[in-house]
C-alpha cells in the first residue's frame, strides 16, 4: 500500500507552522496579482498576526477542514498552500483551494503536483466522493490545470465579480471519485479530459495594476508592532491631530494602541465581509512608514465609502506623499472594491489638504458652517466627494492600468 500521501517529486505537503509560515504568507497578500488569482475577494494585505489567526480558525474546524502548506523539496521553501474546505461528511463532498505564492514559482509544475497529492488524499484517505473548485474567469492557468485534472465545468456565473473595473465570469468545476480513479498515470493518477474549447476561455492575462503602489509611496498592512509606537508618537503632535479630526488632542499609550489594533484585526479575521479597509503609507525611497489611509463606513448596497488620510511625519508634509496615497486609494476603492462614490471632509483651516484633495479630483459638495471650535474660533467643515465616472475620466488609462 502506498503510504507517500504527502511527498511528491518536486514538493511535499505539511501543516501550517505559524512561527515559520505566517510571515511568508503575509508577504504574498501584498501582491495584488496573487490575491486576484485565488478568487473573487478583493485584494487586501494581511499581517502575520492575521494569518496566524486564520491558521488557528482552520485548526478549530477539526475534520471539517484540512489545510496543507506546499514546500519545495529542493530548498524546503514555503511556496503555496492547498486546502480541503467546507467538508460535508454526510454528502462526502468538499471544496478545493490551491495557490502558489510567488510569481517565479508558478508554471514550474508545483501546483500540478500539489493538486495530484491533494486529490489522492481527498479520494483515497478521506474517501470523499466529490470535490468542487472555483476559478475566476481571468485565471486561465487555473482553468487549464483543473480541466487537465479531469474537473468538468459545472456552472458559469456570468459577470459574477469585478476585477480592475471590468466584469468576469465565475467558473465552478467539479470532479467525482470514479472520474479520478479512471485516470491515467502520466498525469498523477488523474485522467486528462479535453473539454470543449469554450470551457476554457482564452482571456488575456490582466496587466499588473500596481494596486498598492504609486509614484512616491506604497500601501501596506497595519502591523501592530510597527504601527503602535508611531501612532502613539503622532498623537502627541497637536498640529497633526487638529488637522486629522475633531477629537480633543490627547496622547495615546503605545501598549493601548497595539492592543486596540490587535483586537480590531482579530475581529476582522472573523467577519465574512468588511466595511473598512486600513493601510499604512510607506515612502518608496526608503520604505519608511509616514502615515495611514483608509476607506471606511462602506455601504455596499449604495457603493459608497468615506476616506480618511493622515501623514504623521511632519517632515513629509507638502511633498506630494498624501496626494499619491490618495490616488492609490481611489484606484483601490473604484477598481478593487467596485465602489461608485468616495466622500471626505476637511476643516477650513487645512488649506494644504484641501488643495491636495482637489488635485486628486474631489469636488466641494457642501459646507458645514461653523462646525468646529478651535482655540475660541469657529471653523467651517468642507465636504468633498468624487464619483467613479469622474475618476475614470481623469485617471491614467481611464482608471485601468
């Protein structure tokens, strides 16, 4: 009896090691192309702590989920993952997910061998009768891999999700145990069934959108260990705080900030749908963290959200970093989250911020007269907004790169 359940010629499967694997997988999530290849969820960078939380949640699933990491045999590197999820034992069915993290590791046979091992485990070890898999309409490589492994295209959901401002189909595939057992050894125990040409649409691969990167800055995850001391230091700068919001200026403790950030990220990891997305702003020249930007208060039914942004490092003010970060956030909100409108407000005494917002396409839509009291003087609050059509009309390449 063959006992080599987890070992292939090129790769081997293991269980996630939080201390070793979380850092690597968190880095993959900062690659928008990788996130797009996985499925239809919006790309969003995760921290190692959030990845560890996902490992823990998977472990709690017991026999309802099996999560394997994929390692290259040549150098023991973590290169991807393979999952059997949504297992229904009464129906002997499950769903399959598979991903290879770095672009340099794709197209080298790693995914094909990991799929062979996972199918063998699902059908021979778990004795499942059916596996399902989903492929985005723009991921031609995944469609070929599944079709060559005897999966059949069961359902095509037309224009089911948004990618870079365009609509794509969602393709649902399935394979039965007896179909797998009729397979040929040259493809790892799985038959190659040539589907009709229409089953594998020859769509051109999307050009990389540099989704999280601009000309001067990039957006990264809010990592509590890195961010907490910065937020605490910025809270002691009265000018920064008065430009940022209407709350009374007061200093924050690093430990309290870190604790709040960890709680927020644990909460987000347990939610099926987010209504806010927060990013740290890093200067490209030296990867120095200089501020934050977010889209929050999202109302998905209406396609609307509010934008918040702050540059905490005073020596970085007036150098275009905020405007560049705002352009990235607009591109993310309109093409990745598929929002239709963004709103923000700015205080009348913050002329620099208002010029920056106007430069990035926001228009004044109203005035909250005398809405704010600062040092005995009342100031207006200026409300500004931008629509997706307005952004597309002025963004390079019509908003799609």
